C-alpha cells in the first residue's frame, strides 16, 4: 500500500504541475482559467479593502448563481448591462433585485450591489492573468458607484460576494459580473 501511494504521488505531482497556472502566466483565450481570474480578482479587491482598513470580501457559493446567470446573458448578447431580458425557467429576471430574490427564496439581503464590466482583450494589450485583473479592478475603482460597491463596509452587516468571468463568442471581450450583498 505504501508503494502504491508513493507511486501515485510521484506520477501525479508532475501532471499537476503541468496544468497549474499562476498569475504571471499568459492568458490563453482558448483555455482560460476562470477560477484563477476569480481568485486574483478577490485578492486584488481585498488588498484595496485592507488599505482602507475595511473587512475583506469572501466568495459566497450561496449567491454564485446570481453572477453566473448574468454573465451568461452578457456574453451571449455581447452587451454590458445590469438588466437581463432572457427567460429563465419561464421567468424574466430583468433586474438585479429579481435575480437576488429568485436565487435566494429566503433572502435576508438588506442591501446589494451588482458590478459589471468588460475588458476588450486587444485594446489593453495585456498578456497575463494578473494584468487582466489589474485592469478590470482599475476600471471599477475609477467608477464612483462600482468603487463604493467593492469598498463599502459596515460593522452591522454580514457580507456576501460572488465573481464570474467569461469570454464572449468572438473572443475579443472578457466580461465580469459580481455581486456584493449585505444582511444583518
């Protein structure tokens, strides 16, 4: 048994190494590591939040469907919007509040923000995952409403955060949709 375990570890370590990616890796538009983008996005936003002395955001699986649903809409129609007119299970979840209420039937969300942006791939001439995230976060921080959504803090609230990235069909824009929700 010990030999088998050592063999498995020896064989799997190089395979894992071959497929792992880091923030300095070049972004390959045919095989984007969306988990890495999400991770770097949260890390970057939390560095900004830390510099402002506010609590870090933590990704919430509970609300991940909200941003995932909306990112599908934006990339399918290649449009940057907070509205959504596509039918979902017979309903049109056209605004952000409808999406929150649909995906969380027992919603205790008191206040929420949705952040959306796209990144024209060739325009910024970025090459690495970190450069993409840096440019997207800079876009958010330069927008007063998006900046507030990502840096707001209150001791009264529990924070929920989601983040979704997706490349459009033409592979010329990388979209991001995020959700920051607060409840008592």
